[in-house]
C-alpha cells in the first residue's frame, strides 16, 4: 500500500485588497486551519492550490 501525502498552498486577497500567496505548503488538516484563519482575518478570493 502506498500512502501519498498531499500538500496545499493558498492564494487570497487581504482585507485591504492586496493579493497574497502562501510561502509554505500545508497538509490537509493544517490547510483547513489556515483557511479558517484567512476567513477570520477578512480575506477574500481564497483558493487552495495543490502543490
């Protein structure tokens, strides 16, 4: 059995309108937490990207 770990990054727009991109990759669990953090900070256009 082969287990493949998937990694994710994000692109988003800050609440002030500045486009951003993750400098790190997240596993599935951490990506979910990061999305929550971005939403709470007022980010928009949040996109999870496979890396």
